[in-house]
C-alpha cells in the first residue's frame, strides 16, 4: 500500500533541497559579488586618507 502523505512529504523535501542548491550555487555567489562591490565603493573613500598608499590603489 502506498502512503500518499509520506510520498508528499518526501517530494516536498526534495523540492526544498533543489531550491537550496540553486540558491547556494548560483544566487549566493552573485549576491556576494554585488554586496562586496558596494561595500568597497563605500569604504574606499573613507580610508584613502588614512594610509599613504591607499590613494594609489583606490577603486
């Protein structure tokens, strides 16, 4: 006998797992790159006067 609820729960777990894989492998690296680029542009002007060589390497 097939238990429909058990199959539905197992299928739901697989769907959630697949969505997490998509997020972890594609969306998360893109988000990290975008956030880091924004943070670099916010932080760079504030630290360029603190270090003598920072003006040469600012983004």
